C-alpha cells in the first residue's frame, strides 16, 4: 500500500462549521441585587461567597476579615484573586464559611472569590485560571487506619 502525501489544504474541510464571530460572548451571572454567587471548597471547608462592586470590604461570617482571619498570611491568601486580576479595592465580598480549620477556610474563600469574579466579569477567567485559583485543591487529610496510631505511623519496633 502506498501512503498518500497530505497537505494542509486537505484538512480545510475538517474546520469547524461555526465561526468565531458566531459564538456569543459569555454574559455575567448576576442576581437582582447585582451580586454574583459562587461556592469555594478546600479540605473540609465550604465557603458561600457573594461578590458585588464596592470599596473592597470583606465580611466573613458577619465579622470583618481582619477579625476573623487574624494571621496576615490567611488574609493574603484570600486577596490573591483580586491582586492577580488587578481588582483590589473594587469589590465587596460577603461570605459564610463552615467546616475545617482557618487555613482551609481561607483557601475555600479564595476559591469562592475566584469563581464569583469569573461569573461577575467573564474576561477575567484566563488570568485566574493561569494563577490556579479556579482549580479546587483536592488534597484532604488521609484517614487513620486500624492497627496504627495515625494514618501511616507505626508503633515502635522492639527487637527484644
């Protein structure tokens, strides 16, 4: 059997039938109050996040972010999506967080803010996706196995 030489012209008929101009732009998903809603998750923490235009105030479980997340590192984690998209101080955030510890909750809020920002301003998606803020970090604590003191730790070996 003789192989035929193919060129790019042969592949033109395989082009998609829909042109780029016909694809509708993504519309923002806002509620009647002008907010976008998203859920963020990290470890065992779940955050429900509402984002709207404002002055940059972040309220977590009815308290200011400085009170709820006292460590500066946790506040920095929460504000990463705004810094990556250059929208610091332009949005107000209201969120409720349950489960997990403070570190997991800060990660859940970050995930929720990122998803809500994409719903509010769809053109921000490539920037936030590149920063890894839209990916849910699936790492969770490994369960404890029977016959062991912790998940992997074994009892000390005794030769005698």
